[in-house]
C-alpha cells in the first residue's frame, strides 16, 4: 500500500497510466474490493484522475481506477469496470511482472 511516511499529495499524484493493485481494508472485512484487483489510473469522466477527499483520518487522495477485469465490491454489487478508490488502498506496481500474483 502507499508508504505512510510518504503519502501521495496533490503535488505528487500517481500519473495517468500508472498500474496499481487495490488492497483490501484490514479493518473492514474483505472490503471494499475483496479480490484485490489490478487496474490502471485513468482520467475520470469529470476530467481528472484524482481528487482530494475528506475522511475521518483527514484529507486523502482518491484516484479513478479502471480495473483489468470487472469487479464485484464487498457488498456484492457490480460488476464495476472502474471506481474511485482512496490512495490508502492502492499499491503502485513497478512493472508488468508485478501485475500477476
């Protein structure tokens, strides 16, 4: 997941095209994405790949991720082709070799 000692900020966002793995939330059962999908940071329909949202732990980056395969969320809803996902759940992948587990 994101390195807590170097959190992403609006001046240091993940770029469009970056490959990421979406991790489960250890405090929220298997959610929000139980299959820990791989995807790509993309431009959202509104025109940006990321935004800053308020959470209970303070402002957090949120990215638009297009999944490699449609995903069902922890509530069983979906399948979704893409979603806005908090940066705390994203692990940047450095190469295509990391895309496969």
